[in-house]
């Protein structure tokens, strides 16, 4: 039976700076992108965070529903969060507007009551939800969900610009990682967390230092250099597929969403670690060939033979 995958995290508008200085609003947010990526690959996905009742929020909600994601919470009267995105050589940098916004308009007790009504599956969170003081609420949800039998997935996805106290933010992230069953981090995340220069060649050592033996499944991504996946003692690594790069917005979200959809739908994850990694890297590569976050459908992964 397909396990349920529920997402708690930001859904926002990425306002991408254009060459003429204008802003192009595109729907995004790391957990939002991941929810879409997993659903498009056949995952049974629900979104726990409230969408705003404003125009942007309803656009975000409509896209989720169109991609097969179920909205699990009532709409919020608070506005949609905004991120101003500047692209340099295809790589995004972000500035965030996060006060008094819809995706933070939840109470841990209400989330846990909702989770009690669902068969235990995978609860995914991370990114901006781990920034203090928001992390206190998410840690309460994680602890309660674990007690209910849910598997916890964390995407570190550090955003240092939003943190008033970067060391406190890093400590909060590592506390969440310790409680997680499955974890994804990028080379940039690892360096900010204090693990030093991160490379694919040292991925297993980095995994051991990050996970400290607590996590069952760990993915480490290294941009164009490739990625590493460790699943319950089995591991695989590979260089990134060649693709005509448009931008990398949502690449990591697409990668991890692909992994979660694969694990939610099929048993024997350890035996399929290389297959899962290749599928996730292909999905991320297809996304990188498009503007903004546009994850591929499962059929595209099967049919597209140009990305190997």
C-alpha cells in the first residue's frame, strides 16, 4: 500500500529579479516545490501548512491541487510570504519576507490532531521552518509525530540571511536532524553547519558526521558534481547528468521529492539505492532545464532518454 506523505513548510512567491530590475513572481518555497515534485511522480501527498486566502495563496493552492497535492488545512487570512530571488550564473540567492504570513499560521496541537486521523506515513519539513523561533513549533510537531508512528524527513536547506543569530540557527537545524529518520543536505548546508569543505569524494565521512548514526537514510547533494545517497547501510554516488542549464531553482526539492515518492511507493529501499539516486538526479536535471521550479511527471522520467 502506498504510504502517505504530508508536508509542513513554506509556500511562497519567488519574486525573481529580471535584467531590467522588474520582479517576476513565480510560485515556490522548498516544501511546496517538494510536495509538487513528489505528487507529480505518483506520491500520495498532503499539504499541512495553510495557504493564504489572498490572490497569491490561491494561486499556490490551485497549482498544488492541479499537481495532485491535497490541501489539508483551512486557508489563512494572513498574507502569502514573499522571497526576492536574484540569479547569478543560474544560481539563486534569496531575501525573505516572513513576518505575519500564512504558512506560519498553525498550531502544533492542531497539526498533531490532524495527523492522528491519518495512517502513519512520512512527515516532511525543514528549510525556513527550522529558523528560530519558528523551530520551537516544528520540534513539537516532530516529537509528537514520531510518537504517533510517523517517519520524519528533513531537508536542511539553510537560509542564513533570514537568521538573526546564525549559530543558534545551526544548532536548531542539528537538533532537528537528530530527531529525523531521513535527511537531505547540500554541500552549502554542510559548510555553513561547520563541516568544512564538502565534496562528493568525502560524502560518506560527511554523512557519518552529520547523522551521528541516528538517521536511516541520508542524501547529500553537490550541485553539478553530483549526489550521494545512503539507505540503511547501502550507498551510491553519481555525477550529475549533463543538461542545458536554465537555472537551478527547485533542483534540490525535486531531487528529494523524487526520493520520497519512490520510498513511499515501493519496498526494499536499501536494495534499490542506486536506482533511486539515478531517478532523483534525472528528475532534478529535467527541472534545471526549465525556468523556475517545474518538476517532471513520472512519465517524463521514463520517456526522456536525452538525460542519462
